[in-house]
C-alpha cells in the first residue's frame, strides 16, 4: 500500500476517534485553525478586491494610487501570510502526539507527512471557504468606500475564479506549512513526545535581518535612480515586504536573547516560568507578539501618510484635496486591516497556547501553585517582550522610510502621536487576548483529568 | 504512632459509579502505605481526596499540623493550594514535572512557590538531586533524562519543601523492572530517612511488598488493611511532634 493511500485511510479514522472528546478539545483541534484560516481568507480577498480598483484606472494620477496600493498590499499581505502559516502550524501541531505515536507503531515518514498535510489542508479549505463566504457578505459594504470622490462599488468585487484562486492559495500555504512544521516528528518520532530539544533561534537570524534592512535602506535611498515607475514601485514594495519578513525572521532570536537575560535575573516563580516559556519555543512566543510588530511597522507608514496628507492638504487644488482624502482613507483601511489581523492572531495564539500548556498548568496546580501566579507567568511571558518588539519594528520602518521622507517629516507630532496610538491599541488588543486566554486556565483546572496524563 | 492524616466516612461519586463508599482511613507519621486494588477500585480517588486534589462529596479529612488539626474538606481552593505546596509532596507516574524547566529548576520551583529565594532554593534543590544520584545533571531538561532519572527529580521535588506526607501514584508504572526497583529504593529510603509519611497507589505487588502497610480497596471500600486497626484519633489542639514544613534535607540514606 502506498504512503498516500495509507494516509487517506488512516486520516478519517483518527479524525473520528477524536470526535468523542470534541467538546473538550474541539476548540483547539478544529475551531481555532478554521477561524484563523477564515479570517486570513476574508482579509486577503478584501485586500485583493480593494487593490484591483486602483489597477483598473489608467489616467495620469493612477500611478500614484497604484504605488500607494502596492505599499498597503505589502503591509497587509505579508502579515496575513504569517498569520496563515501560524494557523497552519496550529492545525498541524494538534496532531503531533498522535503522529509521533503512529511513527512509533511503524508508520513511515511519508504516511505521517501525508496525514498531516491532508488534515491541515481540509481544515484550511473549510476555513477558506467560510472566509470567502464572509467576503461575499462584506463585499456590498466594501463597495460603499469612496476613492476619487465616488464609491468603488462593484469594482472591488473579485471574480469567482479569483476567489477560488485565493482559497486554493490558502490551502497550499496550509499544506506546505504543515509539511515543514512536522519535520521533527518525521525525523525523530520520540522527540515530540519527550520534547527533547528546545526550539532554536540562531543569531544568524539577526544577521540576515540586519543585512536585509541595510540593503533596503540603500535601495530606498537610490529609488529615484531606478527610472521606470513600475520598477520604483516594485523596489519599494519589495523593500517593505522583505523588511517585514526580516522582522519575522529576527523576532524569535530577539525574544530568546531577552528571555535568557530574564532567566538569569528571575527571582520569583512566575518570572522563572515566563522566561522558560519563551526559551522553550521562541518561535511560538514570537507568534504571540508578532502581530504587534506588524502593526507597529504599519503604524510608522500610517503616521507618515497622515503627515504627507497634512502637508499636501494646505492650499491644494481639487485633485490634490481628493488625493489627500484618499490617502487618509487608505491608511485607515490599512490600519484597520492590520488591527483585525492582530486581534485574530493574538486571540488564536493565546487560546492555543493555554490549551497546549494544559498539562503543565495541571502539574503546577498539583504542586500548589496559586492560580494567580499561573496567570501572572502567562501575562509576563507575552506582555514583557511587547515593548521591545514594537520598538524594534517601528525603528526598522522608520529607517526604511527615512530616505523617502527625511527626518523632519518623521518627527512631526502627527507621526509620533499616530505611532503612539498604534502601539497603545496593539498592546490593548494583545492584553485582551491574553486575558481571554488566561480565563481558560480555570476551565483547564476544572477538568484536570482531561490533561493530567498528557505530555509533561 | 501519631495519626497524621485521617479520613472519616469518605464518599465520592462519579456519574454512574461510586468511587469511594464511606471510607475510613488513617495514616500515621513515618508510615509507608501501599494502596492497592483493581482498576476502578477507587485507590487514585482516595489518594487525590487525601491530597486535597479532589473534594469528597461527603466525609471529613483531617491533617494533623504542628499548630492545629486542619479539615481539608472545608478548605477553599486557595487553602488547598497552600496545603499542597507546604505540607504535601507528589510523585506521579508521568512525573508531572515541567518539561521547559531544568531538573534543578523543577525541584527549586517547589521551594520558590513557598517564598524561598531563588539562590537558597537552587542550593537546596542541588543538594537533593545530588543525594538522589543526579549530581552533574542539574542543568539537564527532562527530555534529556531517562525515565528513572525523571522520577528521581520528582522524588526530590516532593520532599525538598519538607512536606510531611508524600503521595505517589504509580511512581514506577512507566519504568522497566530494574529501574522500578531502583526508583522505589530511592523513594522509600529518602522518605524513611526524613521521617515522611508515604502513601503510594500501585498495581505492582513488588512495590506493595516493600511498604510497611498495605491497604486494599475494592468497589470504593477498604477490604483489607495489613496494619493494625487504628482507632479514630483525638488530635491535640496544639500538636508538637511534626517536623517543620520547611525542614531541610537530612541526607541520611544511601541510594
């Protein structure tokens, strides 16, 4: 029997065996990934639909709109893909233990990989189709948004093949991410169950990120020398996109450095646990706070956009006034999309983090750790690195736009206030998500027998 | 012998079954007691009720503390948490240790939860780990230790705080026979050397045979008790015999 056909036979069996405990584990096992994939798809379709409006124009000023649309798209799509990958890992991780057991029983690597890919893809497909449905419901309302003095209407509606293409892309992302995410299970079946090694976050990540930012700054400084408008747009979009990817690459390494230093200084149990939680998996910890890194990055662009609009709006003609209004509309939409992503990402990751650590929470409860200390450790593990993360990503964004705007524009009060407001809103969203996550601790401890025999 | 833990008419129901049916039980200071019985007989439920992990539906559980007798069945969640970290120690089949912490941190955490500073906690934890044959392995994570070594870490954690009662639920259940014997030696000797009371739930007749007293449960009732029947104790208002809860490791045993 081939690995694929065996995987096709085993997957529904494992899915069915999980059904009996769906009420307890269903939220983590299927609900959260589906919710995340649904949100990703709905936002992706909205961004794609909105940007297609700008590409339907061909007059003189269309190029300016298209350049701004590229910036907005990059700022939204990269974090969306990150969120999608996070959802895929969540979908795959829920099977780690069972798949490791299957490996121990003799299932070969290929079967395990196929099973993971099939399950993640099915969850992604369900979520993506739900997201497409959500987009269809929202599309008439999105059409009411005004650009160039008139509602965009049905221009923002995507064709059915485009929507299906987007759904397919989300499924492919989920499949690829699941296959990559389970490499450790395939290589060392015992590794997952015994958690033999902590996640690495090598310094090379920091080096690569620094190189990317430096190259980006140089490229942005030479923007005018690229000549063709399309090339300039491509370079600009590429720089912003690469910087966001670099932030994602560097984030876990920064968190690991910070947690190592906090571990040395930890005096109280919750400080020790918080530092060890981050060190156990810097990548997972990054997923908890990475959303705020993205909004902080976007916040700098929003602030700059508003400052530019302010400058242009003074004594401008009718066309410039319209452009100013549209820039403001664009930055608000970008910001809103960005915050929706943070809310979704923080909510999904926090809920998953508490459920994933259920056995640890039960163990701590058994040895008499007060619940408020468990909550404190959780809050500290997430909130403590937020300032650093937000600061670094805002600094990276500022360094990138500096060659375009100059220091004077960047230090205008509207920019500083906007960035401060974005920081505060991002922090608040993550804190609310942490509060929702820690509220689940009580539910876990109320049914400890469900988790007591898990992986600790 | 001094009664340290006493349960009276303990009753616990689960949907569709009765796990404990009016059980009377007394553990004396310094005793090692094996609780045996077939699956579903109620032995783990009894252990969990006595340890303040589960609340009985009816009956009374009294712990004889140095200051005064304490009724576990009347304590709130916070009170039970405090009791578990100050008076009790636990060794479970799966260890119930924290995989993200090192061996040293796992043991030290129990002391830190009681308010001991980190340096003192780690020093005392290292002392215990060394005494249990884990010197040089303090900085290893649990995944880097064998099953027997993980259980030694759990044994150290259970006693480092000076817990007067150690509860063990199938502590050798996941180990091979040679390692089981080794871990059992460590557990029994360390508990005896430090004057603790040990309650161990087990399926393993070898484990039961090594304990001073064997209590057998069936269908939620005690059907045999190898120890002398112990009358319901009269706890003194101010007990004086118990070791302080923060008593240090005595190290007077060989592993």
